[in-house]
C-alpha cells in the first residue's frame, strides 16, 4: 500500500543506522513489524500464570520436530528450541558501519 507520511528526519536516520537499513522503506517496515510483534507478545504475556500444564512431565515436547513423536526428557536444565523463526521476524540487514 502506498502511503505518504511525514517522519522526523533525525529519527529516521537514527533508525536506519541502528538497523543497518539501506532504504527508508526497509527501516519503516522493520519498525512496524517490531511494533506488531511486541503487541503479540503482550497478548501472550496476559496468559502468564493462568494456564495449567497437564501433559507428561517425562517428555521433552520442545525437542520434537513437526510430525515426529517427542523424545523422552533428558536430564538437562536447558531448553531446546527446534524450528524456523517466525515469518514476521525482522530480517537482519547488513550495511555500512
């Protein structure tokens, strides 16, 4: 969607430097995606402490790939995260430093 907006030049330049963006459009889109993602996280945080786990504690559900059975939980204190990043995640840009 084509939109004309008036953005403070100093703020936009600071955002472009911080994110190593080459174009104003990339910087604005990344900022909008970040704002949307933060709002989604806030919605998720509303559930903190309100959900009760009733699954099998001996199974590590985080280690199973989609379509596979979960493996028995290893004696480990770290969280294994397998899977692609969210589609709306902001892409890392390389630019001038």
